[in-house]
């Protein structure tokens, strides 16, 4: 494995990863309270009772239970109003920990996050292409390495792990410059089950683009964000997600929101798919054609060593494709906004968003109202954080549709 930042653990056998599993699945009303505080920020008991419709006594019992379990903590009293000062209750940052594994076509990332979604530590590996054996080995060593950095009490608060992986990886061998059968092992291997067999916590799996979208919903900046939006994440291939009523809609096959497959008109005439113009593979190919190495794209998403002329050309093509895709999608669903994120430096993402806004405004969109186009709020770690959000959502949150009020 050709890693730049993966800390090797040698050939030692990595044993079963153990934890006390104290943070089990919560009862519905407890999850309801945790969901509201995550969405709204610190809340007083009276406000929680109002939002949920639960009695003040019931809310007090729930809050005491969640505080005792280390998931909530009291904030500073808010004074200046009539009566007793209000005491907001907030999430305890070290209340639970989660692992998120991103399987990318050019890199692997494993992150350890706390209850607020802050990344505590990470392991990164670049590769030519992902294999099941390499991914499982990376995960097993990485989990042991990250958990070694926690105290015994913190390890007992590991609540699960998520995996974000492109579905049907074997279909993309040709696009990666490989023999047609080079990735056939992915057809029969269940890496989720293989990794979980070495752990004492549950492991979940989701499509990588849908996971990135989940990160925006769970950890993103919710203030002013509409409940319905279309999401694009630009990695080796562009992908995305569909959010309806603040919930990621994946469909019966898990591929809803597969925006890379959207047919678009390119250069005003040629019909192609969005994936062919708005993916980082296009930028990689342009670099290779000029005799350059594309490693600079995948090693560090915060800093690229890429000729500006190639970046400008890629942004021009990608923004045109995105504009057409947004116009097409908006004719079917009345989105509140469109969010664009990706594995790229923030300044390049901002320029891509601006250019997409300009391209979209120049299209003939008579009969529809185009949504506001803006940058995502997570950044390059969206897929890994989205993976970490899977056990968090499964064990501590409720679907928005289950909220009784608010």
C-alpha cells in the first residue's frame, strides 16, 4: 500500500477491538430529545417540552437519564428574565465516539469523531485503486491505531462505525485505467461484515455520495438551510444526494440522487453525463496528458499543486455541467437550495459555486424558479464524516418525520 500518511503497524496481528458498548440504542423519547438539541443547539427543559409535546415531568426524567449516561450536560444559566434563570442543556462532546471509513477510488480515510462531529484523529492512505483486502487491512490497523489514542473510559463510549463506499465498484475498472476484471472481488466480498467481525460495536454501510449528504444533514450548519435540497459532492466521480423534509432519501436501491448519471448538454450541443465533465477524474486526466502526476489532487484536499490553467478549464466545464443538471432536477422537485461540496481546496470550491451560479442564470429556465446555489458546509471530509454519522443516526437520532412538533 503506497501511503504518505498511514502510520504502519508492522505485521502484527490486530486483535478484536473491544469496548464496553455503554452507549446503546436509546428509547424513542430520549432520541427525540437528542435530535432536537442537535438540530437547535442548547435548549432549556421548558423549550424541549414545548417542542415535543411531552410533559415537563417526563422531560425532566429523560434529561436526568441522559445526563447520568454522559450524553448531555448543563450550560451556563441564562439570566435577565423574570423568574428563575433558564439553564440550557447541550450535548456533551465526549458523550459518544464514532468511526467513519471512506473508501475512495484514489484514497482511504478513517476518522474518529466525537458526539459533536469534531474529528479527533484520522488515518489516510492513497492508492491506485481500492481492493477489499487492502481496505479491510487498512480498517483493522486504523481502528486499533485510533482507539489507542483514547482513554479506557472513552473507548467504552465507541458507539459504532460507518463505511462510505461507492456502490458497484467493479463497474468503474475501465475508468480507473484497469483491466475489466481487476475489481471483480468487490462483487462477492462483504467488507462491512468482515470489519464488524473484529469489532465489539456495530458497523454500517452506505453509498459514499449519500453518506456525504448525510454529513451535511447531521453535522452541517442548519441555520437558514431549507428542509429540501439537492446535494453534489465532487470526488473522483461526482455524486450527490437528495434531501426531502431534512431526511436523506436514498430510494429502494440506495441510489436515489445519483446525479452523476444525469444527462446534460455540453458545450450547448453534445449530450453526455454529468460524471464526464464535473468529476475530478477529468482534472486528473488533464494532468496526465501534460505529463504531470495527479498525486497532488489526492494527497491533500486543502492544498493542490495543480497548474491554474488546468483548474480554470476544469471549473469552466464542471460548472456548465452542474448548471444543466440543476436546471433539470429543479423541473421535477422544487428545491429550497442546491449545495456543492467536494474533495478540493475551499477557494476552488467557492469559484466553482460562483461559476455554476453564473452559468445557471444564463440558461433558459422559463416555467421554473431556480434554487439558490451555495457551497456545502462540511468540506472534503464529508464522506468520512457521513460514514461516522451512520451509527450516530441509528443509535441516537429519530427521523425528522417522527418529531411531534417544531
